[in-house]
């Protein structure tokens, strides 16, 4: 996989996460007070992880052809953390 393909894969995944997060944000807006706090906590965690993932993606986009493969490890780690946060948030939003 080359750099452009890898970045496009990351963008696609980020778009999917953003769409799902938007649905959860709406759910949080209409939630009861008790549930709203939990939802907002999960959304805040997702936002922080998303920022880190986007930062890593931007670093990759600007990386030279030689450097991007070395930087891929940082992006993969950020994406893994985002996936973990997303999975945890999904379990909260779907069970409630």
C-alpha cells in the first residue's frame, strides 16, 4: 500500500466514525440528565482520540515518500486508540 492509499483508508475510516459520532451526539442531546453525563464523557473521549488520529494523518500526508512508512506506526497506534474508544462508546450508546 502506498502513502496515498493509506491516507485514503484512514480518511474513509474517520468519515465512518464521524457519521456514527454525529448520531450519538444527537442521542446525547435528547438523553435524560443521568444518561447525558455518560454520553458526554464518551463523546469527549472520542473527540480527543479523533484529534490525535487526525494529527497523525496530517503528519503522514506531509511526510516524504521515505519517511511515511516510519510514521505509519504512530498513525496505526492513534487509529488503534481511536478504535478502542469508539468500540467502548458504541457499547454505551447501544445498550442504553
